[in-house]
C-alpha cells in the first residue's frame, strides 16, 4: 500500500468522524429519530458527508467522474443506513456500533475501488498535514473526544437514571471526560505512562473524596465505572495508535 493510498483512507475516516460527531448536533439526531426519512436534518447531514468526501477525493487527485461516483455511493448508503437506524430503539449501544461499522465498510469499499481501479495518481505532492502519521494522530484525538463520549454515555445509560446528579454542573462530567481522555492520549503517545497514574490519583482525590463524604454509594460507583471505562477506551486506542505509528 502506497503512502498516498493510506493517507486517503485516513482522510476519509477523519471526514466521517467530523461529519458524524462534530458537525451533527443532538437536535439533528433527535429529529432523525422522530421524523425518520422526512427529517430535513437527515438531508443536511448526508449533504455534509458528501461534500467532505468529494473535497477529499478531488484533493487527492481522484478523477472528478470517479470522485462523483464515490461520493454518490457514500451519500446514498449513508442516507439508507441512517434512515434504517432511525426506526431502531434510541440510545442502544449495539445499534450505534452496527451503524458505525456499516458506514466504515462503505468508506473502505469506496477507498478500495478508487485505488484498485488505478484512478488514484501514483504520486502526488502531499503536505505534512496530509501525511499518514499526521492524519492518524488527528483521527485518534477526534475519536477519544466526541465518539468516545457518545459510546460511554450509551454504555452508562442503564445506570444513569438511578443516580442523583443534582448539585452538579450541567454536562460537567462529559467535559471532564473529554479533557481527561485528551490528556491520557497525549501521555500515551508521549510514552509518559506514569503520568496517567498521577492523573487518576488526582481525580480520585477531587471526585471520590467528595462522593464518599456525601455517602452516596450509587453515585460513587457510577463515577468510578465511568472513569474506568473512559480510561480503558483511551488507553486501548492510544496504545493501538502508538503501535501503528511505529509501523508506518
């Protein structure tokens, strides 16, 4: 596999992550769940995916005709997958994972068709920003932010309704989780594994001490479970990213 082919794949994955998690609001997701294929937000969402996909394919030197075909496939399948998902029970981890796997399968298929059909130039001048290592690191940071937050929220949903979160800042837990995952990934990629222990200790002192004083065992266990889940996901992704960086 050439460097340019790998960069194209990572760029497509990066664009999907941005369009699906950064540029799609909770309001749009709710509208799709309520109105299905009639939701206007569905078509805006698919349009954003298609625009980013087309820009990337053209930027990497794919002939415009092939880029339009690939973009059309991505847009049509994304519309079908999201429409079908809107009829499934909301906030189910299994459907979330299946939805993302299907989207990724389409992207990989389009990418494989592009490089296998010799539509991609053998060599083009790519800047540092489009190098595989740069794209891989950017993708890793994006994944531990919004997608990881959605995954953790879906997993923790079965316990969230049974805890009392009154007296806490709105969305503070999610923001703290994003920041801690950002730091953990940075520590892993910097080979500073010991710093992760200090981070966990600091959070334990600040959060678990207060929770213990309140004698709220359910909330304590809920926060502990969420913290361990957040740390585990980020460590796994960080170690995988570090391994791939060594391979590239």
